[in-house]
C-alpha cells in the first residue's frame, strides 16, 4: 500500500482584488485538499474554496495555523496556507518553517512550495506613484514579536541611511504611539517637508489614500490602522501631479513640491 505524500503550498493572495491574484496561486489553491488561513483571508477567496476543507483561525494564531498545516501535510494532505500580500513578507512562511524546523524537517518531506504574491508595500506604492525607486526598507511597528527598542534601532538606521521607509502594522487600538515615535526618529534625519503616503485597503473595496508630509503626519495618525501602509520618502522624493515620486538615480535632483 502506497502512503500518500503530503505537500504544503505557501500562497500569497496579493492585495485583495481577485484580478491581482497570481494565476499560479489560483492553480495551487485548486490543487489543494485543505486551505488554512486567517478568517478574513479565507473570506477573500471564498469562491475558490468550494468543496475543500477549510481551517480558519483568528489573528494571533499564526503558530496554531502553521501547526495545523504541518500536521495535515504529514498526514498526506495537500495544504495551501494563505497570507495576504506575499507569504514571505510578514506572512505565514515564517511560522510554517518555524514549526517544520522544530519537528526536524529534512527539507524534502513534506515538500514546501512558495507562490509569491503582490505585497502590501507594492500595492501601496502603485497607488501613490513611484516612491520605491531607490533603496528602501520595510519596518513593522508591531512590538508583539520584536522588542520596541530593536524597532527603534532599525528606524534610526533607516533614517541615517536615507532609505525610503514602508511601515507595516503602523497603528492599532492597542498601539497608539509607535507611529508618532517613528515620525520623530525620522525627522532627525530628513526635512519635515518629506512626502509621506498613507494607503489603506489598497486594491480592495474602500481603498483610501492620502499624501501628506512628515511634519504633518501627526494630523493624519487617527486615519491609520492595521490595514494601512505608510510610505515615507527619502531626501530626494518629491510630489508632482498628485503623485509621490522618488527619482530612479541618486544623481537626479528632486523637483520642488
């Protein structure tokens, strides 16, 4: 008797709208026996889950989701673990590989395949114009898994390096001060007139976007939540025609706002 070999797909669903779901992601979802994910992300692909077993959990249960997916794969099931955006950028790739590591996974059985998706940072940049044209970094302001002092050090380094900065998880009901502290740190390294783009629910119903400045970001803080990406320009980023633009070459001079 042949034992069925399980498999894990780590699937990025993109920013939300079905047209931005990669064809490869649709194919592996169709090929999977079980879909595992955060409740809201499962709802996002409800039309693709018909006839499949669905394991739906809440925020904060990332390791539980990962453990469930690994158990199912070891039992011979083909499992798709879904994340919004890209699974490898603040998504479920990390928890799944963590669980596999803890179980002395040999790297082959079950096989793991990652299907990339359009990240929230890319989606926000597309809405804003072209803010990510030079070196940039992504920093999560959530201190649930990373000590705030380490996040502060990363913000300082980003400011000193003149990186364009994309802030994930910028503000929640519990975390009200981190975004404003990040603003203060970056103001030490770049002018208050630096353009800042705020994009919520990019490419989803209810999409909202706002371009402000680093000095005025405090006025917009109330509109920022966990489904918002905040993109802070570098010393060359400028505004033109309502778009946030970072020139491609470092030798190019920024145009006046």
